[in-house]
C-alpha cells in the first residue's frame, strides 16, 4: 500500500512541477515573486477551454494556439507594467502582480461565470498501471511534460546565446546592460516564457482538476511550496521539490486522512522556511540577525 | 498721544479695507502659515461629527460606518507592519480570524463579559503574532511574505477541520452577544481612534525611527546597534492586536462565524489595497484608501465583480503612476499650488503691499 502511495505521489508531483516552473524561472531571473502566477495558470486553462469549445482539438494540442497568446500576454505585462517597477523594489512588484491577479480573477468571473469548468479528453479518466499501481494517465503525461520543461529550459539557459544573456542579466543587470544586453527585452521574454510554461501547467490543471475564477491562489500556494522546497529560482530544485511535495502529500494524507492534505502541505511550507529558507538548491538566503 | 489712544481710530478703516484687498496670494500665504491649525481643526471637526454620528445617521448608515471604521483600523494596522515596517505580510487574515473565533468561543463557553472578550481577542492575536514573528521574522522580504501567507492558509485549513470550533460549518453566537447598532458604532470608533493614536505616536517615537531604519537598510541599522528582531516582533504584535480586536467586533456584528470567511484571504487583500491606494507608510493614507475602497464597494454593490476590477485597475495605476498613493498626491498637489501662487506674486501687487506698509508706518 505504502509503495502505491509513493508512486501516486511521484506522478502527482509531476503536475506540481509544471505549475511551478514558471514561478521559479521569474524569481531566478528577476528576483520577482509573481503573485499572479495562479491567474496565469487558470487563464491558460480558460484559453484552452475557449479554443477546444470552438475548434475540435485535443486540449493538449490546443496549446499550439494557447502558447503564442500566453507568450504575448506575458511579454506585454512585463514590458508595460512590471519592468518600470523593478528598480523600486520587491514590495512594489508584489503589489503590482497582486493587482494583476485581482483584475484577472474578476475578468474570468465576468467572462466565464463562476462555474467550475474542466477540460475534457479521452485520457482524463483513464489510468496506466505502473508496478501494479494504477496512476491517472494525465499525471503520467504531466510528469513527462515536467521533465521536458525543466530539461528544455536548462538547455536553453546553458547552451543558447540567449540563455547566456539571461544568466548575465540575472547575475548583474547593470553589468549585463553595460556589455550591450538589452535587459528589459530579456526580462520581457523570460516573463513570456514563464507564461508559456504556465500555459502547459494550466492546461494540465484543467484536465486533471476543475478550475474556476478563484482557483488561482490555491495553485499559487502549491507552486510556492514547490519552489520554496526546491530553492527559489532553481530549475532542478523545482523538479525535485515538485516530486517531493507530491510524495509527501500522498503518503502523509494516506496516514492522517485526506482532509488534512492542504494542512500538511502548508504547514510543510512554513516548516521549510523556518528550517532551511534557501530550500534544497537555492542560493543562501540572507536572514535577519 | 499714546499708541493705545490712536489705535481705535486708525485700525478700523484698515480692517475694513483688508478683506477687499485680500488676494489669492495672501490667502495662500495664510494657508501655508496656518496649515497645522487647519489640520487639527479638521481632525477635531471630524471627531465631533463621528461622535455625534448616532444623532443624525440611520441604522443602515450606522452599520456602514461601523464597517468603514473597521476597514480603517485594519488598513492602518497592516500599514504599521507593511508600510512603516516594510514587512509585506500576506498573513494578516490569520489575526482577523483568530480575533473573531476568540470572541465567539469565549462568549459561547465562558461567562466572560463581552467587552473583556474583545480585549482577549486582541491578546490572542498578539500572542499568535509573537509566535509567527519568532518563526518567520528571520526571513527577509519575499520569504517573509510567502511564509506569512503559508501560516495563514495553514491556520485556515486547520480551522476547517477542528471540530471544537464547529469545523467548516462554524459557530453561532448566543443571543446575549447581540449589541445594538449604536454600541457597535461607538466600539468601532473607539478602536479606530485608539489604533490611530497608538500608531501615530509609535511611528513618531524613537521606536518608530528604529523600525523605519530597519526597513530602509537592515545592515546599516544593525551597524548602528539597532537589533531588528525585537523591533519587528513588537511591531508585529501591536499590528496584530488591533486586527484581532477588529476581528472580534466583526463577529459581534455578524453573530455567526465560519472559517472560510473569518480566515479569508480577502481580509489581507483588502488591507493591502486600501493602504496602497491611500498611501503606504503615511498615517492618513490608509484611512483615505479605506474610504475610497469602501465607497467603491458600496456604490457597485450589485456588481461586485466590477468593483473588484476597478480596485485592481486603481491599484496598478497608483503603484505605476503615483506610488505614494492618493494622500501624497493630494498633499503634493496642494503644496505645489501654494508654491506656484507664491512665486506668481505679481510685480504691481508687490508695490501695493509695499505702499501699504509705508502708509501704516506713516500713520504710526
């Protein structure tokens, strides 16, 4: 039995990775916490929903249409609203992204109503047997997507010229700007890419759970737990953190009861912050004396 | 002829002519000089108006005022920690819920007098804040923000499952807890005044200076011998105390309680919105922000989505274009107006006033 929960948690963790990668990327490059991450996820799910209701496409294939839209939204948000605020510090960015979340949440309710929606596909209700345990197919897909996303991002950041520019801008924006890197452009593209990664996560949420206009904060919190455990700003940390959180959640929930699922996860978040704020892979966090 | 003899003759014509000659410029100069008096005058007037509230407000309006005063208290308390202290807390919902539940549980299970339960609710919130501070205050900036959010959500999920407090269905207060509207109105007003006085005095004290020094540069403050932990801890507990009592008042008005609304993230969201829109780290800003947000909510009551949308847009606009909030915008605009009018003093005006002085001298 315990082994089965381990496997379940492992693949559930895959889903958690896909929702958190965008958040950790944005923090890693811009030192910015995007409080609208949940709304980016849910917004992508709504977009996929709109596409699939108009065109007869599989929700995952609808990403072909959703991804460019999300990139443009992310890029525009960063260039128009967030870039000019970066020099004013993290609090300002928190307020700004928080305002964005508020606007997005209301816009969802106005356009799509307050009902819970879900994306439908032939594989949402089926399972795959792995080591004698039946895992939801969608979690397996999410797990594969998670690994692809993290490895893909890692390759982009380490192998491409653009990736070098991103890492330079992340390390020291002023120095990067002085050697001719267009830092605002890099920031814009990174936020766009984060929105794209969130589009994958959001579509997977739509396929595996339902979503409504107010689902955002719930997923934001889950993403926080993942990236705090892995180390904020670390890609590999997000991968490992997501899987670990999935396993911890499944296993402890099987011991103390499913109604304590959220309590376990959020108490765990506070616990990590107290014991090891930099997470598993993060840079050392400065703490007050 | 002594001066005192002459005055009655010479002054009347002067004072008769003065109002006619009084120009924009002089008015502005007078305003600048008496700014302090105007401020105190306005404050006393507003307080009098508020104290006499029940004589001219309807029951419905009293309830609205009660809610507005609570919003103001909440915003100001958040402002102490988030604005003056620079600790962007997303966990203040925890203290609203803790205060509400303390009052509800005490009234249901003990014979404690109602007013005492309010005090205890503040104390419980403070106690929780002290624990939270010990756990999280080591963390800087966004880490603290995330930690406080995690704590508040963990508390919510705990309350949903805790059967002693009725789990997710919550509790209903005994009928003895029902206060009349006037009493609730005065309680919320008293809490608001207490909060304002405490926070304004605190911020202007050496303690407040230490707090703001830590916000601006923690290392530099530490070099100067300001230890951040005790200062932050005290600030957190004080901030939570007022929030807790406000939570207690809110449950006395609702007379029932359930975890999802008592610990709702909306509380802290509203506190932040009101503070930022009005003017973060100012003493008047949060009050103005509360008025703006509350008015917007009430005006668009049937269209709740639209009022949220508007506040969101307002928030982005303020943070992008006027980071000091509405209050700083007003103050700066007003000062600019005075300065411009002082500079615009026309040449002929100068000569007339010169002549005036001459004539006065001649007379004397």
